[in-house]
C-alpha cells in the first residue's frame, strides 16, 4: 500500500511539474493567437498571421513531452502551402534551439531542414553553404520571430 501511495504521489508531482513548465514556457508564445482545429484543451495548437500574411504557429508539447514548437513561415500559396519556415524549440533549462525548413529554389517540392544558431548560421558544417545561400530568408524569419515573441 505505501508503495502505491508513493507511486501515485510521484505521478501527480510529475504531471504538475510538466503542466506548470508547459504553461510557463508556451503561454507567452500563444498569447493573442487563435486555436486551430487540431487544438484541444490539454494540447493547444495556435496560429495567426501578421500584417504581411506570415504564419505564426505554436504547437505545445504532447503529454509529458518537452518538445513543442513555435514557428514562423512565409505565406503559403494555393499551389504550395509549404513554405520556408523557422522552428523554435524552447529548452527545459532555458534558452532556445532553432531550425529551418527551406524549400529548394529549383524544386519547391523538395527542401532542406537543419539547425541554425542565433545568428542564422548552420550548426552542421554540411549545411553552411545553404545557410549562406538563404541568409536573407533566415534573417527575415528570425527577425519576425523576435518581433512577435521577444526571444532572448
């Protein structure tokens, strides 16, 4: 019986810590956004467009996961809704990791995904040339994310 009480208490404590962290880490990102059709009370997903129709989305972490992601992307078109996008992953310990999804300039059905640092440089050496080639796009996405979410 005492073991069951301890396990129940640990389970409740773990859930309280997780819900508290998720609320603290993600509520600022989703402020003034509309919940999407895929959203639920426990697992909110929100989206909005800025004045230039850039998409801003926030997907909160799934149950007991620490991975959710605010993102900002270029406006989609009827022909192609997949656009260049910056993804932000808040870290449990504070700070952020960044990644980009960039469509190929030759074929918009193909693209590249890689991590970038706070200056927009590729973290992995093999993507450095792509980051340089897309520097203007990456910087614009990072500036828009900074304006909306005040990332520090």
